[in-house]
């Protein structure tokens, strides 16, 4: 039976925290076109966009925009003015997008393309000189979208290859200029560019506008993380190919894991391998519905010359059968994919998190370690913890909470964009 001696705490439903600045919710009704330029706008530096209401959040939706200058084109870096006609900041503009204005800063001074390039360099410098994630391996996040003041750009470094995810036209139009800066600063040679087809269509991002690598883009690359080796597959992998955000949590899980270990929604096997290679656990099982993920997990196990029981199955069905069979584990980690994609789906997502945690909690021995995660940015940390603890209390079990963690420091969060802190990981001993 697993036992952890860290002090815990009882649990009551936490009060709802004060909500930081959030974006206005977009209306589902067709939005009216911006009105005529306001009086006095003739002297405003072009291109410009004026907003109707104050919001410190970077995402400005159609119903918040009052007017735009006649030369403001899709993908432009624009000056942003408030309703009083004062300079409010600067951002990317795309009138046909779901988020037509992405505010990058709230500077009251001139801001040009060269200043925008400095944001890219600042993000790189933060990693290479301060955070130094390279000390733990060669896979880490270089650019974290709004967290680095470059809305719509995510860059992960995997060895000598950059995996780049783009969700805004403003970023798309600048990739030709930014790729040489990235490669030169990071010593990388190749890049792979990802863009969701639906987002690309809405944002009017054309593949012809983006350069490809000199050589054919690599399909996969091998990386090292805490002395564990992985194969990152860019063709079948989720997001940028690997989840760098769980790097610190994987290592800690390996240090805490004891006895019989179960990794639910294991993807390419990160937590399973940490339990086996760092925790020296003999009996480790990883379960995932994605057949390609299980195939990748098996390959990662082979890379590290270790044997893990990989199971291709729906975790709900598999957990119910395991419960019927009387199976119990000493250590369980539950790391499902994103379950809340929009505010309209919050209730459905909550139910899925509840059902999944209810089943997992019934498979762990008293005194066992339970690590459960959510990567849904729209689900607040307090709400996620309430869902998990309620699931435990329903079956007369208590959680001795050891810690609450999230993504590594290479995934920074701006205070005016709390959704960027999407990953929530709860560590507890089940009593």
C-alpha cells in the first residue's frame, strides 16, 4: 500500500476567486460593420482601430469595435484607440476573424515592427538566459502566445527542430521575417508549421505566404527530457507533437510514484516512462484511446529499453471493467485531453471531468497517490478542484492535497489573460 507523509488539508468548496479582466463574449448574431470614423480621428496615426468599451484583455471581439481607419487591412499592426480617442495600445487586426483585434500591449507611445520583433527576442532571452529549460532536456516552449505578448504564436523547440503553431493572420504574415531570428537565436535548423484548417480559413491564412524549410519538413525527431528519450511525431502527434507543459510534472510524478502505477490517457507515455525510469516501478500500465498515441508510446518504451503494459482502449470502458475485476493501483495519474472547448460546452465538460475522476478514484488503494489534470483554460482551478473533491466525497473518500501545479515556467501567463494558465494538476493522497 502506498503512503505519502506530506501534510494535507481537509476540503471545503473554495469561494469563487475574483475574476481578472476577461474578454467580452462575442454575440452569435451578425455584427454590424464599424461606424464612420469619429470626429478628430483625422490626426490619429494610421492604421488605427477604435474600441467601444474598456477591456484590458488581449482579445477584442466584433461587438467591441467602433471603427477602423480606411487603410487598416487584415494582418496589420494597428494603433488602438479607446472610446475617448486616446491611444490605448497596439495590436493585430483582422476584420473577418472571430477575434478581429488582438491587443499586444497597452503602450501610449509609438510602436513599430522593429518593436514587435523585440518581443520575439525577449521571449527567447527569457528562456535561454533566465529560465534555462535546456538544462532539463532539449524540448521546451520558446513562445507562449499571449503569455509572451505575441498573440497567435506558439513555438516549441524539439532538438534542432522548431514546431510552430499559428492561430492569427498577424503572426502568419510575419513568419518569413521571424523564422531566421528564431533559428539563429536557438541554433535550430528545421521547422514544422501547424495551422488548424478551420482557423486558417477564417483568418485567411494562405500556405503560399509561408516559407518551408530548405529540406523537406521532418516527420519526427528524437528528444531527451530528464534523461528519458522520446520520439516526437509531427504528423500524428497532438498540438505541436509533444506536451512540453507537463515536463516538470512528469519528473515529479516519477519521484513520487510507488508500487503499481496506472497512467490514464497516457498519450505517448510520458508519465508511464517517468514512473518506470525515475520511480523504478515494476508494474506500470498506460491506457489511451488513440491508437497512434499507443503506437508512439510503445516506440518510446523501446527507445528506453523498458517494458510497460500499453493498452489501446476507451478509458471509461476500461476503468469500469477494471473496477468489476476488483483491480486496484497504488499510484494513478489522469491526464485527459481538453474537454471544454467553449463557454457553451462548460457544463458538458464538467460532467466528463466528474465521471472520469469518479471512476479513477475507485481504482486506487487507500493511501495511494492520485494525480489528476485539466488542460481546459475555460475551467478555473477552483472549479476543477471542486469537481475532483466532490467526486471523492461522493464515495466517502477524502483527498489529502499535497500540491497544485501547472505548466512549467516556460509557459508564462500574463495577468490580463488568465486563460493562458490552462493546465491544472492536483496532487493528492486518497484517504
